[in-house]
């Protein structure tokens, strides 16, 4: 069994620390509030949780209204998405991060 941490959540059935899989996922708290958080996953059973919410949420009618509009456009109707707007579900954890695609993306042509 791995060492248990006081600050990292623990999967009760597996008795293992969850591991942070993705930082900066977007979470819709209610229809007018979106915030960033971190996605954690149990390394054994794959159960996922979201924790580590940002201190300031983006609100439809608040100080970060422009950021809310952008985040809402990226998220669509999903409740939890990665930064690219791909919904995060138990069966589909997230889109492929840009850094993992390697040389498949060509740089834009300059005219």
C-alpha cells in the first residue's frame, strides 16, 4: 500500500491516494457560475473526483463576466470539461492534451 497523505483524497474501496490527472478543468457550479478546479483519479479503480476549486469563480454578472462568457462558450452544455471544452466523464476522461499530439499539428502558414 502506498503512503497515505493528509491532504490528498483517498479512495475508500482501494485505500489508495487519488492522483491529480488534469489541472484547470472547468466546472459549472450553477447556471451563472463557472470555476476552475483539478481532476483527481484513483490509480486502481479509475474513480474520479474534482477538487481544488479556484478561489474566485467566474460569474455571469460579476467582475469576471468576460471570462465567464468565454468559459461558457468553451463548455457548451457540459458540467465539467477540460480546457479545450471536451466533456469529462468516467468513460472519456478528457481530450488529448495539445502537448501529447506531437508533430501532427502543423504551424500556421505565413503569407
